[in-house]
């Protein structure tokens, strides 16, 4: 049977960290339904899952859970799937001629593993060297947050952050390092609560060892205030 083949393929994949491409796999009809319609449908699906698990949805503590989960999926943790919510990456002329590296470090990352739909929690460190344009600091945080708020593979997210900033700034000289804990590793499977995953993407000048080292040294700095 076809379903048996699919289940066997999933079992064989196991916990393998598989990613299909640098682009999030989204269907062409992904936005034909409104957010309200999506919430209504997901509400029914979550209710079905909970009932299948044997939970009593007439209980006061549980009866609102399907609606809460549906709204959370659409409006919060997967909001980055919606291109209408993509931050406007406004840039400005570098009138003060700042020519050194700019680093925005310790950007909080809350994402979701697309293999088990469990949280990915960590920090992103982003840097660029201006080629005539600069970007508002908060925009860097918002770009990270936008790509984090979707089912993700950490490698893909790291690449997407760099590619978006390269496009906005008109320079290849962008870098990103992400250090995050995956609850699919920490809370299930091997249940290794201490491990974290580090990914990086270095573009343009950041491929040079001296520039890369400078960036990595900056993100080691103690910035406790």
C-alpha cells in the first residue's frame, strides 16, 4: 500500500536533518485561504488529534485548546509563512561613511523544527559591511524573526537571513551565525538536553579568514549590561 511505503520512508529517515532547498517549501495555493479560514480548519484538525489521543474536550481546561493552537499557528509561530508579514527592509545612504563591520549579536530566535514541529530556541548573530547602504538595526532583528516564524531547518533559516540582507543592502558582504537548541533532540529521541546546533553562512568578504575571525571574535564579547 502507498501509505505503508510513505511510513517506511519516514521511519528510515528517522532523525536525519533533511532540508530540501534554501527556499521554504510552500505550495502555490498556500494563500488562497484567509487567516480566519485557516484558523477554523486547523481548529477542527487539532480537536481531532486531541480526541484521537483520548482527551476529554468537554473539560474546562481543554475545551479552548484547539482554537488557541489554531490561532497560535496562523498568527504567531508560523506567521513568517505569509509574505504579507515580511518586514520592509528599508535602507539608507551611508552618509557617515562607516566602513567597518557592523554586528548585531544575540538576536533571539524562536522557531519550529519542520520535522517534528517542536521548538528551536537560540541566538542569531548577524553582520554586514556597507557598500553604500545601511539598514536600521531593528530591521535585522525583524528579518531574523520573520524567517524563524515558520517550520524550519536551521541551515535553511541561516541562509535565508543572509540572502535577504544581501538583497536589501546590495552587497554580498553579509554573515550570520545561529546557535540554537532543538527540542526534537533535547526532549525526545536521544533526549540530550545539553547539546545545541551551530550553523553559519558567510558571504563576500566574510569568506576571508581575517574578516571571518573578526566577526567571530565580536560575537564572543561579553555584552552583559
